[in-house]
C-alpha cells in the first residue's frame, strides 16, 4: 500500500489517510531522520515520486 501511495502521490488516499501519513512522516523526519531517509530510499529509490507525495500529504 505504501509504495503505491508514494508513486501515485496518494491519489487513492482518503483525507484521514493523508493526515495520518503526514503526521507519521513528519514524526520520522523530526525524531528519526536516518530511518526516514532509509524509508524514502526504499519507497522511491530513483527519487521520482517522493516530492509529489510529500506535497500531496502536506495539505492534509
């Protein structure tokens, strides 16, 4: 589910799913930056989708 959400910029996500994703990824960035970076590389190894995904969930 998570790889698809990143690749599609969370297009199928509900508003509450976007909000939860934003809170989760913000927490990883703030408290566990190394884990966040590892997760980002696993979900988007070519760095093609992650920026659009973050933009999509930031409005939640």
